[in-house]
C-alpha cells in the first residue's frame, strides 16, 4: 500500500451513495447476455495519469507527485505501486502503457531494454496478484529529439533501425505480459513541410516497417491484434495516419488490411473533421474495427485536449457503432484522458475515471436499448427496402441494361423524407 490514495476506498456501484460511487456502471449487470464489464472492457492509461506533470505550452509542472521525476528505477517502481493501486480502487479489468511511461530511459538502447524488462517483471507480479490485464502496449517514438523528423519515416535509416529495436522490445514485453493488442500511433510519422519531404519514400518506409512488425508478431506467436491509431495532426503538422479511411487505403496498398486494425480515438476523430461515430462506422464497414481510446476533445480549441468523456448522447452513438461491429473482441475502452492542469489532488484522478465510466455505462445502455428495440435499424432498413426488390439492378447488369430499364419504365423518381429530426427525437428518448 502506498499513502497516495490514503483516504480513498475502493469504488463500488451504489446509486444512492453520497460519496464517490458508480451510479450507472454496474460491472456485473447483464446486457444482452454479456456483463457491462465484458462489454466495456475499461482500461486506464499510464501516461496521462502517472507521467504527465500538468504542463501546457505556456506553463510547466502543476502536479506534485511523490514519484516525480521518475528518472530512477526506484522512482519508477514507486510510480507503478501507485498506478496499480489506482487500478485496484477503480476495479478496471485492463491497463495500457508506453515503454517510456514505465521505465526511465537508459544511456544506451541495451540499457533501456533492460530497464523495460525489469519494469515489466515488476508489473507482471502486480498483474498476477489480482491486478488488471494488459489491453495494449506501445512504444513512445515521439518524445525524444531523435524522432523529431520521424520514427520509421525518418530520413536517417539509423532512426528506422532504432525504431525496429524499440518496437521489437515492446512487442516482446507486451506478449510476455499477455497483452491483447499492440498499438502504433505515429505522432511523428508525417511532415512539417513538403519542401524538405520525400513523401513517396516516407510512405514506403512506413509500409515496410509495418510489414516487418506484422511478420515479427507471427514469428513470436503473438495472438493479439496490431492496431494503428489514426490522427490527422499534432504534434506533426500533417500525419500520414490521418483518419480511418486513409489508414485503410494505406493498409490495402501494403497488403495489410487483414492483419492490422484501428484504435479509434474520439479526440482524433474531431481533429480530422469527423465525429467519433463516423470513424467507428467507417472502421466497422471496412472490417478494421479494433479498439477505442475514449476521451472528449474541445470543440473550439483545435488542440488535442484529451478530456474525460462527459457527453452521453455522443458516447451512446459511439457504442452503438461498437455494438453493431459485434462488440469488442481483443479491444476495449481505454481512457486516453487527462485531468485539467488545475485538478491537483489524488481524488481528482479517481473522480475523473468514475465519472467517465458512468458516462460510458449510460451510453452503452442507451445504445443497447436502441438496438434491442430496432429503433434506428428498422427505419434504416425501410429506407433501403426497394433495393431488395430491385433485381434488375443487381451486380452483373451493365450500364446499358440499367439505362434500358429506366428508359422503358419512363422513370421519374419522387423523393421521400429522410426523417432526420424524427430519428434524432428517437435517439433523444434513449439518452
Ligand atoms: C496521442 C495519443 C497516444 C496514443 C498512444 O494523441 O492518443 O497517447 O494513444 O501512443
Ligand atoms: Co490515444
């Protein structure tokens, strides 16, 4: 036990409690033959909670944590003690990490790997002692200055090789910890200016890198999914994994569309000019839906604000797409969300997650009910019903065949209402 969360008791489901409690997330409650725990598959991330110091572009550290700066192995272990204590207080089934979150970087690549493995052992003991499972691991190939011009897309082939070693080590550790996925987010895979960028070469480097990762995953028998996390910009001006559709085109080009899926993040969808549900629907339609990073972006700032979710109607439409995709298999709901920098207290960390878990539970319940009642699918089917009877238009018919039909029948199609407001009213009854 650390003293960090001293006065805070494990959080339980109790809608009538005065104190901190889950009011909607009841882990064991069944929805359509599956518990809420298994539907939502919550994960807490390491980086925003235990690594980020509260800085913004104009100001430095605001949080004071006993493990800061975690630049020694002892401090990294003290940090892990607190992290696993928080996972236990929230009773989340999963956690997620970057290599850089759990170990201080060494003076050499070999020393960094050694420390990563030592910290993985430390985490493993806690996982085996009733701790959460690992939803995914990933490598931080964006913070250190060596990545300023790209990770696998760097003009310097030695950086490409350094990344190969880093991902290999992280994938090994993720595999060893029983991780259910491995994530690649390319924050530096893109360009600042086309004036100094060989776009064609960089895209080929990235494609080759991903092929190597997939090949290695099979070699070591890692059964989890490889996930790309799309984001259009920030920190790089233009990132190659812009959005789900762009990632799909990239995977097709390199023959990886059956090997790699996507981890869709709410804030990244907003930055790409989409809604969260658009990105999820696209992933489902293209057959590459994997997992979600749940958070909430500020709609005005244009920055990636990584706030905790607090908008039930929006979250309901997101889980609606997750359920339509068949629910999570290896994926889950990772809270890639951070406190506001004025929220200084340990209690703020807990309250933020409790609120977010409740928001997700409400969204899931609404989504599940809308599907059960056929509230949206019924009208959607009706809208396209004439296609079921339109045998004369089915694949195999030529443009001439179809034109001849239109001309012979002297078609003059009459528009029908799309009923958007009526459908919005229906959604409003559930949320
Ligand atoms: C950055 C982001 C990352 C990834 C993992 O915007 O979302 O934290 O989730 O590298
Ligand atoms: Co993310």
